[in-house]
C-alpha cells in the first residue's frame, strides 16, 4: 500500500530533521521525506495537521508474559498494547517460563510474534541456563535463533567467576551482555532505603545495592573488553559511576524506566502496591539526577519496563505484592511529559525512545528508529496536545496496574504503521479520551 502522511511536524532524531513535511511510503519503506515525486500514487492519505510524525517507538524492556505467564499477559494482548502506544519494536527479557535459554523457544516466540503482524520482537537470551547463574548458555546458537543480547533479567549473578567467564565469552564473539546492576543480598528489600521506607516499616534497598554491582561489572569489563548494557539505572550515585565509566572509554550503555524518571518514593503514598516496582522508586534527588543524565546522554534510552501483573498479585499488602507495572501504552505520553516538565528539548525526548534504543539493539535493528529514505516504514502519528486520563480498564494490556492510574496525560497515538502497514488507528483521533 502506498501511503502519504501530510501536514505533520516530522521529527527524525537519527537525521536531525525537524519540520513540517510530507512522508511518502511505498513497498513497506520510506520513499520520500519532504518532496514527493509527481508520479507517486497514494492508496491512502493521512492528514497529520497538528500532529507529530515520529519513527516508531523502540522499547528495550517489555515483558509479554509468553511463554508461561499467560494469566498475566499474552502475546496478542501485549502486542496490541504496544502498537496502540506507538511501539513498533520491542525487546523482551528472557525470564519467561520456560526461560529463553534454548534456540527452539526463541524461534517459536519470534514465529508467533511475526504471525500477529504487529510490533517487531527482539528476544533477549538467557545468559545462564534457567537463569540459575551456574552454566553459560550456548550464546552462538541463541544468537542465530534471533537473540540480540544476553542477560539475567531480574536474577543477579552471585558467582563473580561465572560473570567473568560470561563477559569473556561475549566479548570474544561480539555479543552484548544486558545486566541490571543489583547486589543479590542488599537488594532483597521492597522499597528504597530512606526516611519513607523507615516510616512505613518497609524493608529497604540501599543505593549500595546498585553501586557495588556497578563496580564489579566495570572491573570485569576492563579485563574482558565486553560490551555491557545496564538496565534500569535508579540512583544518582549509579549515574555518576556510569558517567565516569563512559569517560574512561568503557563500552557501556544504559537505560532508565519511565517510572524512575518521573516518580519518587513518595509516590508509594499509603502502601500503594501499584508503586511496588523493581528497581524501587528512589528519592527526588535521584529522580533529578536520572532526568539530567538522560537529557545529556549519560543515560542512552528510556524504557517502559512493561510488566503485566494480574489483579490477585497486586491486591495484597505492599511488601507481599508482585513488583511490576504496565507501561507500553504510556511510554510516548510520559516521554512528552518529561520534555515539558523538565525543560528537555523535544527532539531529545523523541530520540531516547526511537533512534537511541534502535542503535543499542544492534545490526538486527538497522534502519529502525529512523525516517530516512529507504528505512523501514515504522512510524507513529501522535497528537501531542490530546489530553486523556489513564483509566486501567481502558488499557489494552492484560496488566491494568500502573502508578500513573488516574493521571491526566497529554499525547495520544492516532496511527501506528509497521513495515508500511497500518496496524493501529484511533477510533476518534481528534477527541480526547474521557
């Protein structure tokens, strides 16, 4: 299908383009940006007046709950949530059931995702078998099956020698290791250590749980030369260590979740289990440091950390509830909120959810996160000033729990295209949702 998108403000951080322009799509690719050839015949035209036209969002952390946790989410519902939120490519961690430690499981997951013809799926393979932290997986075979990197999800590697061997092996074959920096023993609490956790009587996770893990990772990187992507940084001290590691030339990248970027521990309120998250929400000074680091490039990307959780697992006392929140449908409006709230240039707010995460995925995502001529026609048309309220029942994800429930947000997706195909279109694009 040939499609013309007219009159929108096109922002393409990959090329630096920012201006009102026409986008022409043919054969699943961007044919023209700006001047369209006179002979171009459009089967469909989209009037994007008053809208942003952006590359499709790329989310580096979205749990789809398949295989194994279909009661909390499933591929069809979560992929539907993704495209409704403008997310056209996503990385899923390996903590499924069974764990993504066998090529057959990875191939099956990719096959099922491709059949749905919605967002593009990039699986992350398990670093160790069963995430048990003892025996390394066959990274070469998993890579051939489609894994774009290897990690432990939320399971810390307690054996430093195993981590060292994993980094050495990954470095030898050019794989990226994805790690969330958290010490196993210090990270057993349910809230960030501080005055609020003490007052509420909640077990705390000190900042040292993150910084000790970072020191270990960086020392092993120096000796192995491995590339490491740090998942969901949460503290000001962690930001400083990453800044120093990058200045020293270590091949390290990192991301932050929408929750840690915009919320702090005070949002727990009176034991609100919707704010029971991993990593835990930290103090306001940490939030400010994370925001500044994302703006200046120390932190590379913003992620939804989408984790659908069933109602029975959330409607429990705070300390007993399951950690996690839905986020795929909130990534774009919350990135726009960050831009307005913290005075960040809009192009940077778009970059951290498009071009930057696409680069971190690597060769498998070549020409994604971009609107350059010849790139895959993955894009989103969004109305930046459309106001809507986050109503859990209206979310497409099976996970209805989010600390942003009830919040009024600005920014609504009107249309999402993947490979030139219209995979989502809002029923009433000009109206704000009640």
